[in-house]
C-alpha cells in the first residue's frame, strides 16, 4: 500500500507539502499542487479519509441531490461538478428525490447525519419546511442548481427559463400557429413556473387567449410526454397544431405518442422542446430546442461551493448565477402562413 512518503518522493516535495495539498487548508503553488496530484494518480494513493476528517473536522464528502439521476441533464451536471470538486480532494454522494418533497427532506437529513461538508440540491418544490429551510440557510454550505427555494438564503446556479420559453413559443406564433399546447412538470418547482410564465407571455404578446385545455401538468418524464401526446392528439375538436414540451424527457415521450398514432412531425403536428431530447439527436426532423449547457451548471455550482467551503461561508451568501440559453432552430415545426 502506497504511503504519504511515497507520494512525496514521487513528486519531489516534502511530506508536509503533500498533506497540505490533500487537506486544502494551506496555500500551495499551483505547479507544486499539480505535481502532487499527478503523483497521487500515478501511485493510486488513497488518503485515509477517516483519519483526515477527524483531524480537520471535515469529511471531504459532498452531497448532490437531484430530482432524477436517470435524466441525462442531471447526469451531466453531476459529472461536471465532480470534476471540479475532486481536484480539491472532495468526493460526491449522489441521490435522487424522484420529485418527492418528503423523500427529499429525508435524504437531506441523511446527508446531515453523515456530517457532509456541503450539499448541491435541485429542489423538488418551491419551499421546504420552515425549520429545515432555516437550518440550511444558517448552518451548512449549500448551493442550489436548476431551481431556487423561497426563504432560503443560499447561492444558486440555474439556466434562464422564462425568456427562452417565450422565444420558443414566439417562434411557433411567427409560423402562424395559434392553437399551441404545453406539456410541463409539476407546479411545485420554479422551473415549471418560469417556463409556464414564458408560454403565457408569448400568447399574451400575440393576443392569443390562454386555453386551460392546452396546458398539461405532470412530471418531467417520458410518461408525462406520452400521456400528453395521447391527450392532445386525440382531440377531435380544436386539436393543437403545435406543442411546447417543457423538458427533454417529456419531448421523447411525446414523440413516441406521435409515432404510435401514425402521425408525423412536422407535417401533422409541430413540436418544440426546452432542452435536447438526446435520444432524438439523430432522428429526422431535427428538433427546434432551447439549448442547455448542464456541464456549465455543474462547473459553476462546484466552484461556488468550493468558495463557500474555503471561506467557511454559510450565512447570507446569496450569490445567484443565471446562465444564458439560446434557441436552436430545426425542422420540427411547420409554417401555417399562407404566402
């Protein structure tokens, strides 16, 4: 088994320098730090995490809690976040709340019991219980991703949703569509509320009356998209000519429904998606989407959390990062405008 001394000899530094790099508690020149990390990797050295945490009162473990680890969007966030924090000696414990607020609270309590140094959370609801919200705000390093919480004073990283949703629906309007449906996730998250608001903004701007029948709430999963497709495509009176799917998995489910009933995109129905339905990347036609960058979310969140840990900042740290999104036009929509 390799020892701290072996790493020091390999990197041509002192044992104390290796300890400083691993602990992250003392400044070390970047070149020296690089050599030590390369030596650790080359020798496959594994520090005694238990002894290190007892000495420093740290566990060097971070919790990541997302709604659905099966969603490629959150997988990419977690991978990018891990790449940032592992360079400082931290490891991740990842869990899924399944969009269940009670399960989420239970998992947060488990993370607290394990004395994790910090958490990255994509909350399942707009608000937590007052007691837990107060605790997170005042005693632990926490960064929120993708969504925010009411009454919790912590940093957050998310992508812009409302304006991007408005632009997607505005594109449909510009092509002559007026009967535009939307399939989205639960009302409990800020993501859903922002995307619904963008949908309504575009309709209002175009003087198109909002129709409750054309709005379907569900989960951010393929089943919701499939059920939404079955519902909208089976309408005998005023079937929508276009559908806005509020995330990548909903879009995949909707496309399966379209195929099952024997219709085609965009000949029979136009579709736009918030996020890239990865499995549909090589399908024809190419989707018109909001381009998201989950890796950027993960990197920003990782750096934000490391800054909080380095300065031991847990109170009134409300740094908010909203990353820009953009529209990528494809051929999944059909113009109804008569020239």
